[in-house]
C-alpha cells in the first residue's frame, strides 16, 4: 500500500510543480510552442506505431537498487513507489508520459497538473502491483520480482496494443494542435 501511495504522491508533486511553473511563466507565450511541438511529436510517434517502426523514448537506465530492500518493507515500498511515481527517474517505455508532462505544464494550474499526474502515479503503481498477481494466477514463475514479470507482460501484450497507443497518440496530437485555437 505504501508503494502505491508513494507513487501517487510523487506523481502529484511533479504535476503540481509543472502546473505551477506553467502558471508562473505565463500561459500563451511559452505554452503555444510547447503545444505545437507536442502535436508534431505525438503525430510522429503515432505514425511509428501504425507502421511498425520504432522511435526511441527518452528514458533513464536507473533501476531501484536491490540494497533498498535492506531498509525494510515499509520504507522500501514507499521509496520504490516514489521513484516510479515521478516517472522520469526510472525507465519510461511509452512516449505518452512526456505528453502528460507537457499537458500539466500547458494547463498552467497546479491542482489540475497534480490531479493528472496522480492518475499516472496510480496507474503506474497499480500495474506493478497487479502484474505479479496476474503472473501467479497464470502459474508463471516469478524469476526475480515484479520488474521481470512486468517486462515479460509488457513484451507479450505490447504488439497487440500498438493500434491503441497510436489512437491515443493521434488524439493527443489533435488535442495539442487544437488547444488554444479560437
């Protein structure tokens, strides 16, 4: 439970900070170029998904150190949740994360930004909690924890989700392209 709460809290802090930064910098001067760039990048990633091509997603190679487990379950769970909840500290496998960050900045509202990212944190946290349960239910042996199981699950289902990811990216491109239009 502390893992999930840590992920939600960290993500909400990131979203709130970006919403506050967007508000402080003034909405249209900075937001317009970000919207145009985000729309173009979302369109490029959607095209890659639909054509089966791969575009790299900026990501950190950092992983939660195993030695954190020595801190005990409550501290480890919370720290692991915080690391995953921020999004940018650990591996990012889908470009949609960066569009969430751009959205929280463009909306220029700390509360809305925190809410958007809290949903991300909850989703990321729940995925890591639920995937091992699904693997056990399917009688798959957990090799060395949830990370490997999550990677197995993601690889096995990922190709089937390409059209869904492409659709989401096309909607994202349209939303950023139309945002701020009269």
